[in-house]
């Protein structure tokens, strides 16, 4: 069973790509005692923007690395997008998985990230509250 720990949200204008005040949410995802992922999300309430959501999956094997998948949520629809399609770049920490890679060679990672993204949208209170505008 998935759960969120260490989640927090804040209003900020500290984004490199805009001076607009937005909300930033983040948290860690656990399944049992194992950390399986963490996430970062942002949105702009005044402009009713979509939610940009980055899911960073923890390595399954001891010699594996972190990988990240990017999503947008709006109009009651969650979409996988190119990593460059959202504001945050975790390349130094996690290998970004492109749309093509997610739909061909990394379908397991895609499916896990989709499950986690849906869970975050439902269970992070700040994100859930904002998602009601859609």
C-alpha cells in the first residue's frame, strides 16, 4: 500500500522560467517500509494552470539508478509528457525517460510512475484541493 511522507507545499516565485507566484508541492512515496519514489509538482492558481508533476522512481536493483517521468494534469486528465515539457530538470540526479522510451522500452517504469502520479493527485492535500478546479 502506497503512502506519502515528508510532504509539504509552499507558495513561491523562485522559478527560473517565470516570475509568477505559484505553489510547489513535494513528498516521498513509500510502499511498506521501502521508499519507491519522490515527487515535485507546481501550478499557478491565478492563471488556473495545469499541474506539472515530476515522479522520480527509486532504483529497484542495488546497482540501478533513479529515473524520472514528467506529467501534466488538467481538464481531469493526466498526461505523460516529455521531460523538457515541465519546469524542473532532475538530470543530475535521475535519468529522464522520454515519451518514446516510456512507451517502448521502459513500460514498467511508465506504469509504476502512472500509478504513483494518480496516487499523488488523490492523496497530496494541496494538489487534490487545486485539482478540484478542473
